[in-house]
C-alpha cells in the first residue's frame, strides 16, 4: 500500500479542541491561527509541514490537557 508520500507534504489542517485559548498561543502552535468558538471550544487552523509536525502539535494539545474534538485535513498546501 502506498500513499505516494502525500502525507509527507504540507497541508492545511483544522484542529478543534475543548477549552478556550487566547490568540496569543499562535506562536506556540507554530503560527496556526487560534480562534475561540462558542461552547468553550477553540479552532487551530493553518498549514502544517508534514505528519511529524502534526504529531508534534497533537502532543502540545495533549500536554495542555485539552480534549481533542477533531482533526481535519482541509487541503494540501499549494
């Protein structure tokens, strides 16, 4: 089975977590846009370099104790 290294390339992700983060966390999350949502949720949106970088972001979310609600790969970056 091969994925032609598709997931080793940069893509745009939308990560939704339970909890409210201030937009000032953007730098800590590699420049992702941090957007507070209704219902005590936060969206992290933006380009992620590859799968290794995605796992790094998910580790940061876990380390903050934020429940992960969803991870959506929106599209491959141009």
